């Protein structure tokens, strides 16, 4: 089974323009994500971007990069464009968030392992929620899954009373069997996706299964310059 990691990275961001090039303790954010991904068992790693400035940065640290269309609405679409140029060389594609500079290689390996099961179509990660207030954090999606580790729903707000070892935060890292990535890229946005602005609902509402693995590792995403300051303070 051959695997490839693709890191979508666009320059324009309403909250933080140029985010992939932000300096984090002497390295750009995109370099840190790339280097962490390379520590995993992925057979290859590419950055997918619509901006020449990011292309130049990736080449400067000898990374692999593909220039894509600037019309894509999601990272999944950008991954699909890059994958289409590989001539079906890979069985599994991992979509790695370009704004999580300290992602753990073991998180990527967890997703790769799910495809030892022939029934796995898409896989993602979840982490147990320890604090009740996190249930009300709109910006931190939650995932509900059944006893077979199949996703049932994704929500932004959970109104149920907090119980320990019950609720899980969704970690936005995805892996796809290559034929499934092609299929879901042709789907139109679904009602729940539009309502909650969560792309994974498109896959669920069209009958695809999403395997959810619990990870012990948290992720530290950068959405704003304030997030960047916090990460530098934490890891500096």
C-alpha cells in the first residue's frame, strides 16, 4: 500500500493573509508542517498551493510542491488536483492541514493504519474532551461515532450535559482511499455541510463511511496572529 501526504496551503486568508509563510521560531509554518509529515510512514509528501511565494518557500527547504488552481473552495479539492497528476501511483491520500506546525507524525500513522481494513473509505481523528466549556466552542468541531468507530455526526455546539469520557473533539486530518477521493470531489455541497460549514457532512450525507480513531495527541492550529503568538510562547 503506497501512501502520499498532501498539504494544502493557500496564501490568501481573511483572518491571516500569508499564514503559511509566518515565521515560527526560525522556520516558516509550511516548513514545520512538511518536516513533521516527513517523519511519518508516508511514502511521499507534497505541498499543494496556488501561490508562487509558497512555491518558492517550499523549494528553498528542498520540499516537493505542486502549483494548483486558485479556484478551489476546499483543501480536499486542492488535494484531488495534485493527486490526479500522479498517474494512480498511490493507494491512500492523507490531507494534512497546513496550519498545524507541530502535528505529530504518529497521528498520520494512525490514519495510514486504518486502511489495513479493506472497508475503510475515509478516516479521521478525534480527541477526548476534558472540559465542559469546550462543548460550546463553535470553532472546535465535535464528532460522534459508534461502537464500530464509524462517524455518526459532526457538530459545532453540543447541548447535552457534560460527562467525562463521552465527548470528542474532531481533529481535522483526513485520509482517503484514492478512488474515494476522486468520487467525493465530484459531489455537490450537502444541506448539513452548508448549515454547519463542515465539509465532512457532504461525505456522510452521500453514504460514505468515515472511520474515527482516538488520538492522545492534541493539535495546535493557527487561524489568527493571536494563535501564532500562543504557539510560539508554548513551544519557544
